[in-house]
C-alpha cells in the first residue's frame, strides 16, 4: 500500500476511488474540537491546514514509508468558522443564518511520510445561498434527516443541498473537501500515479 487516507469521509474516499487511486483508510482519531479550541483566533485557513496536518501526522506515525493523506474543511461565515450542527434544531438555525448570503469553504490537504509533512495545498470556494422560504427549509430538513448533521453547513451539493444555492464559485472537488487536481499532480511526481 502506497497511500492511506486518514479520514472517515465517504465523499473523500469516493473522489479518490473515482480517480482510480488505490489506497487504504485509517481514521486518524484526532480530537478536532480540542484542536480548534487551541487555534482560537487563528485565520480559518490556518485552522483548516492544522486539522488536515494533524490527521496526516497521526496516522503517518503508524505506517513507515507510506504516504498518508489528511484532509479537512472549514466553513466561514462573516469571518467566523462554523461547525457541524449537533442537532436538527441547530441545523435549522445555521441554515437560516446562511440563507440569502455568501460563505466560503476552505479545503486543506496534507500528505505526511515518516512523520513529516511532504505536501500541502489549500483551496477556497464561495457559495451563495438563495433566500429560500421557511417552508422549503422545513421540507429540506425533513427529506435530508440527520444527514444534515454530517457536513459543515448542513448540506451536500451532490444531493438535495444543491437546491439551497443560487451561485457557486470554485472547484466542485474543493466544495466536497478534496482538491484532487493538485493532489494528483503531487502523486504523479512521487510515481504513485502514472505521469
């Protein structure tokens, strides 16, 4: 095995799989909440990178001479990082705060080998939610159910969540939390992907 994904994200794994990569999966077990607290006041991009780096390094220590990919994403509204909702009511409140305005998603990836970072990259996407009605929001939450608690922002653009938006600027893969093109370029340079 030449590559391990240090993430429980099925979306990230699917992107790598669809790109034809062979990889293992090892969940990092990083306490993301504690790390975010320790980084309070830092720029959102710094937080995203720190989370991705922590995941890559945590798994890399257990797999000598294997490339470990850590990835994370933060949502930013009015300069503040937003976290995943813990309850359906929190999701409702959060989506109302996003409604009718723009927010950014910052996706970071880091590759570690033998306990050191050997590659990192960040990308940002800007998304504008439409001014949807409370009735639409009720129906959206009903149809999505607890799935809205699994993603920052309470949506997945590859599903029903796309109906929340009026415009999106940025890579589809950045929004899904895996900027794949720079990663593939790096992997080509390492001989993991054919050039």
